[in-house]
C-alpha cells in the first residue's frame, strides 16, 4: 500500500451543501476502471457511505451532503493509499438553503426543512452545452423567472434546431462528421453509431466539471436540476451503450452529483424512444441509482407515448408527457389516484410557433394547462419554442424567453404559496368548475381555489358554511390581478368579468 | 253516413311542398278523439296513406307532400262523411326547394334532389312562443345567418331566464300561477303538475296554427326545423303525460307536420332528465312516429348526460350533447365508428357569459369545436347565451346575435360546400393535425382539408403524389380569409402565420 495521499477539505461546511474532499492519486492506466475511492461519513445521528470519483489529472474527489448540524468525521478508503481520515463541522444553512426536495403528503413536495416546494419547471434540454454567452443569458433569464426547476441533459442532443456540435463530450474519443447533417436528413442519423469513436470507460472530466458549474449556478438561483441521464436524440451512440457502460456512467453521475441538494434523477427523456433499451435496462439503471445515491434524491422517468409504470417503488413522482392532444392537466386526478405520488406534468406542449404540435401552443393555452393541473393537485412544466433567426430556442438551448406565459407563472406560484399546509387536492364542486382545497387534513374548510379555464361566467353562486366568514378574491390568472370581492358567509354571489382564465380564491377568516 | 263534406285543395302543387286539403266536419263533442280522417294519395310511382287532423272550428285538414312530378289522385275517408275524392297536378320544385334532407353516404346528409346538406344548426328553444316582434327579429337574424337548421320546442319552456308565460298553450286548460316563480326558486316547480288544469285530449289549434307559420317561415328561409317533441324544462305537466296522451300528441304532430319537407323529429331534448319517462316510453314514441310519418323524416333524441342508444334502427342520426367538459368535436371519429350514422353535435356549449359552463365559452372556442367536428366528418351546432338587460337570450328566445362565432360559420359552410362529392371523413395524417378527405370513394386523393386548432405552426411540410398537381390554400378560419399559397407537387412546404385556428386546403387540379 503506498503512502497516505494528501487530502484537502473544508473545516466547516453548511448543512445540506456539497462538501468536497480532494485527494491525489494515480493518473496512469484507466483510473475510472482501475482505481476506487469510497468514504464513510459519521456523526451522532447518521453514518453514510459514498463513492468518490476520478476527476482527471490525478485528482480524486469525494462529495458529501451532511444532513445534521454536527461534527462529522470521515474515513476514506482507496485502492491506492492507506485509509484517510478527517473531520469537519457542519454549520446552519444559509438563507435560501432549505435542503433537498422530498415527497410530502403523498402527492406533494417539500424541502427538507418543511418549506413547501411548489414546482414550476421549465425545460432547456442542452443549455449547459451552449457557448458561454448563451449559458450566461440562460442563467440571467432563470434568475428573473418564477421557475424553480429545470430539466436538461447530461449528454449532447441531436435533433432539429440542434444539430451543432456540443461544447464538449462526456467521453474520450471523436464524434462522427456532423457536416453532412441537415434539418431534412438528420432523422437518418438518429440512434446511429457509425463514424463515432468513443471509449465508454473514460469520461471527459472537463465535460462534467462544466456540468458541476451549471448545477452549482442553478443551486445559487434556488433551482432544482432535473438531470436527464439518457435520451434518444443521439447520433453519438450514448443512447445505445452496453449495460455495464450504462451502469459505469450512472455510478459516476451519482458519485459526482448526489451531494448537490438540488439534483433530481430523470432516468430518461422519452424512454420509450430508445430502441436499444428495454424495461430490464431501465430497472437496472434505477437499481444502480438507488444503491449509489445515499440521499434518495427524487427519481422518475419521462415518456413519449407510453407511460412508464410510475407505481414502481423506485419512482418517487410521475414525470409525465401528456398523451392526448387536447387534455393534459385535466387528467391529473386520474394519475393521482392511479399512482398516489406527486404528478409532475413535465411536458404539456410548449408555447411557440414551430411546425410541431408539441411546440406551438399559445401562452394562454399553456397557462390554462398549468392551472388545470394545479387545481387538481398536480404540477406542470413549461417550455418555449419560438422560431428566431438566431436559431436559439429556449426548449433546446436556453437563452431568452419571448412568450407570454412565463410572467403569469409567477402569479400562479404566488397563489400556490398561499395554500394552507402543503399542496392542493381536487374537490368535487360543480361539473363546470374545478376546485382545489388544501391537501392537509388539518386545513379542511379553510381554503377554496376555483378555476374556470376557458369558461367565462358573469357570476357564480356559492353556498358555504353560514357560521364562518370568508374573504373572497377574484383572480385574473392572465392579467395577474388579485381583487378582493368582499367578506361573505353562507350563500353568496361573486361577480366576474365574463373573461376566460378567471379564478376565485376563498379564504376562511373566521370559523364558529 | 252523412252527406259529402265540401273540400278545398289546390289544383296544382309544387313537388316536395306541403299540400293541404281542407274539409268541414263536426265541431261537437271532442273531435280530436271522436272523429277520424285519413287519406290515400296515389300516382304512378307511389301510394301513400296519411292521417288528417282536426284544426278547430269544424275544420279538418289533410296534409300531403308529393314526391313525384305527376298527377296525384286521392281518396279521403272520414268518420263523418262519405269518401271524398280528388286529384291535383304536381309541378317542378321552385328554386331552393331540394326536397327533404336524408342520410347520404352513411355519415352525411343530402337533400332529396342530391344536393349535399352541410348542417350548420343553431338552437332557440322557444322562439315560436315569444311575442311577434321577437319572432320577426329571430327570423330576420336567421335570414342573415349561415344557419340551415334550428332546434326548438313545441311545448313551452320553464327554466332560468325563461319563466314568463308562453304566448299560447298546446292544450285547453289553465296553467299554474307563475307569479310565484323567481330565478332562485324555479327548480322547485320543475316537473311539478300541481296547479295546472289541462285536457290532454283537446289540443289548442291556435298554438299549432302559429307553429305552422313558424315552420313555414323557416322553410322559406331554407332552414330545417328540428322539432323537439318533449323536454324536461316543464312546470305544466307536459313532460309527464300518460303513454296514450303522449301518443295522441305524437300522432297529432305527424299528421300536422310530416308534410313539411323541412321537419326533423327530435323526440326529446335531454331525454334523460325526464323522470316520468323510461326507455319503453321513448321506444313507443319512436314507434308511433315511424308508423305515422310516411316520409321518414330524420329522427333522433338528444341527451343531457347519457347518450341514447343511437344504434337503434329508428334513429337516423346522432343528436349529441357533448359529455366531456373539454372534448366535443374531437370525439366524432369514435361516434362515427360506434354508430355508423351522421354525427350531429347539437350541443357543444354556447358562446356567452352566463353562469353555467354550458353557456359561457368564447366565439373562438365554439368555432374551434365546429371545425374539430367538421374535419372529423361530423356536424356541430351553435347556441348563444349572453346576458342582456332585455333578458332575451338567443338560446332560449331567439332575437338577435351578439357573438363572434356566427359570421365565421358562413366561412366554414362555404368551405364545406367545396367538398368533392358529399361530406368529409377523417384521414389519419400526422398526430398533430386533423385532416379530412372526401367521404366519396370516387373522390379519393382529390381533396385534403387540414386543421390545426389551437396549434400555431409557422409552416407545415407535405408529401403528396409527385405526378399530380395541387392548388394549396391557407384558410384563416377566424379571420375568414382564403389565400392561395401556390401550385405544388410531391414534397412541399406551406408557410403559415403562426396563429391559431388555421387550416390548409389542398385541391388536386391535375392527376397523372
């Protein structure tokens, strides 16, 4: 056994923050395969075992996220040195650090400190793989948005409007010649491996170091990073690696990213479009994640046509692409009942004007779908696909937003934050309205959120408890106005402006 | 047997026109029950037996619609005179007289002379029972509209926004005191019979003479009269008569109205809301119509929640109220396959702003539903429910239209009239468009009508036959513009303005 390797680590670290221990080791051979690093972290309340990973240039990293405000000690075991030990103090979380997002009340999500998390996601599949200027613009756009989750890919993307080479590759090797590609012929190269030369046992640390920075930048913005591990928009062969290559990659990802509190694992985007994978492959990948992620980050898998079986125990929440051209959020109740897990509609068509039906609805229609999902106790996701001369489409590249929906999502989030307890559940009121009430059993009768969608009533009549008093607000979800309509008891009528996209919010202010 | 009664009838009559023979007879007792009049009409090609009816004041009428341009002779048999005979000449139909509407090509409708009938219906439930000025305004509105069918009731209507007494009653007697009714309490009186005194064996001829004038006025406008025989919005007991009273009424209706070529029989509106009737009652009523209508006018029955079994042999076409809050025209394909009959969506929500979800959608949404139904090979119906200080709502009273949808229905009808052959059928193109092609087998490949609904593509690509030439039109169904986008063959791209409610019409102008 060689001598003790020098290690570097912080003496103090923040609760729920990524805490990194750096050590030096061999750079010869293939360290990804031939060397191993693992660590055990201990405090009074917990003992956690994690894997380290090779970061290139003879550097090995061990990353850990402490759950308790205590002194932790650790022991690192490597294939190239004697055991290494150390200790550090965990300090209170800084403002805005609420810990990981976890499932709460069956159908909802909350941060580890109990703060409700009302998911308002967006999708920019390969924003990390654009040039620095576009990345900076994406982060600036996100900083000024209501989004608190973003879906994106670890691997580069091969698809219409996105045929350029990425800024880096996850593996050592050389890609096929992409100069032959056009928006007409690119389908022919989808899923093909010819012309690529990769070593799937040698990761390119630069690719992942850059991804680290992206995940960290999102963390600073308070955004969850819904990492898509596999996807079918591929001309490099990353969607058709062998089982052991997939698992090597997945374990590298968990070793590298599980210590970031804002990471979610999305096993795939449109898993059902990867011809090289079957259900056993996905289950093996899920198993590897469960085994190697000691923090149990949120896990799901996203469909194109066919839902994955979201009732599988490893699936923490549904990550749904709507299956129907007309209904999306309207079906949340069915999925809540079917799966008894949080229902996240990550893809319900994007605001835009491209040729495809999944990317050309209006801001009104996208916002309506968000509200339909919301008042049924689910969560929706945003995307944007406007054609521009610069060829930068938010859904793929990030950049800036042009649509009308995003500002209205902040209003929606503001309303969601007024929910007593955690989360909304559908409440069967009249056939021609959708009504949400608190999921929390302790808040029954305290709050009602009615939504009328494309309907335009001039008024609505209510019959609530006669011995309680209710403050009634008329919400224009499109104009983003919140108007108090008065204090009522028992039977009362609320006037509305006969416009679409109206909601009525009723808060009980006194009970008998 | 008494002496021959004097009879009056025209020496010449127009093909497919209501031809009336008037005779005098006893006015004593109850002529509706105690007297009978029937007639046999004969020409070279047909022999038709019809019933006459009592019209009050000792007058009996026999009505007949000749199908052939020939000399017809007739023999009338009565309970009060010796047989009566006569003959008349049938002249060619005047312009605009195309005969009755019948089912054509399984899923469509055509006039008796072969002219396609593209149904664009509206609903004004009790327009005939309003004051003269409102009736005149309704007819004027219809005359300037694209509507070619209107649904309305023979009996008066008791429902919110329509609690006033009708101008007349179908039976002799006295109604309940309606001064007690308010828009809050009217539900309590629905279906009740207390306070009413009617003789269900004595029709009020004045009520029906007025209805004759209304049906005739519609006929002059080229409009089909979709007569609703029963409905549940009732405080007079007309919805809960006994079986023999129902059948007496139905036979009076067929004797009186079957000779009008523009009459359709709608057994009921929202049949499933009449608690006093069961399926056996509806089947008995249908049977009576089939037996007593020698011309076989179109027959259907309209649902509230539950569809009637439209596969029943007496049902000529589906008369559907949509069952889903979100989907209506989108389901036409299913119903076409289920029933293999014309699918007429008589109720898919109304443009308006009342409190009820069935009466407060936008003109855009109503038009979208029309087009969704149309391009799937079905037909939709219009209604309008705007609140006005005068309390006149088109859906109930007629009057004038305020909405944005009606002018756009003329554009839709103009496009429908361009269909080669008779009618459209759905054609499975891409998942994110709806495409219609001619139902006519002889017109395959000659015509394509694509519709994009709420989607807003900037362009769409097509791949048609390379050796044919196609004229392509871009239709803005909302702005009512029809722009020729050029002549194409094989693969081509059509640019669109990235707006909702667009359609692309492709007409083959030459084939190899």
